[in-house]
């Protein structure tokens, strides 16, 4: 897409990796570290990336199954969940446990930069990258709004 129109803005959505069904899912952590490093590289090259959203926040039920588990948070489903007889779990039945990838993305959200780039001043002064970091946690709609608002303010300043 970028080769065809270098000004087209890109929003990366619903990206993730299931790896394995364990809480300590190191495959998933490797995927997010590797993928987001490439997103960071693309930003540094000037590719107009608006934001990124991970798939998904929690393990979920889709396409008739609780597998594969893509969640940044592992959900402990009781054996009765999904039975044909029907079952309504209590909130205490669905324990949510952070996977290592959730910690990685949390650090990015808190520091507003990639862990290896924390010492680099350019990462924290790049407003597009800040919007990218926030979008991982708060979602693409708000990130898009903030980006547009920042961009509109910049255009307004140029007019005046």
C-alpha cells in the first residue's frame, strides 16, 4: 500500500499471535516484541503509521471454540463453559492472568516508548510514535482522534 501511495496513513488492527495455550506464553511475547520492533523501524523510516491494536486483550470465544487463545490475558475457563446444557459463570470463575506479552505492552504504554528506545530522546519526542503506543492500550478510535486533533492543530498553526 505504501509503495502505491506514500501519503496513505496506515492503522494496524487486530494483530496478534496465539502461540500456545499456556499462561507463560513466550512465543506470544517473542511475536509482539519482533512485530512491534518492525513497526518502530517503519516509523523511523517515515512510513505514516497511525496506530496499532493487539488481538486480543482477553482469550475469547469465537468461531465456536475457546481455542486458539490469542489474549494478552489468559482466561481460566471452568470446564462447564461452552456446554450445550448452558452455563452462566460467576465473575470469580473467569480468572484473568496477565501473560508476559501483556507486561511488555504495558511497559510501552507506561513509558511511551519501545523498551530498547527509552534512552533515545527522539522516541519520546515523536508524536506519531506516542500515539502508536497509546493505541496499543486504549484502542484505535481514540488514537485516531488524537492523531487527527494533533494534525489539525499543526495545520491550523501553519495557516495562522
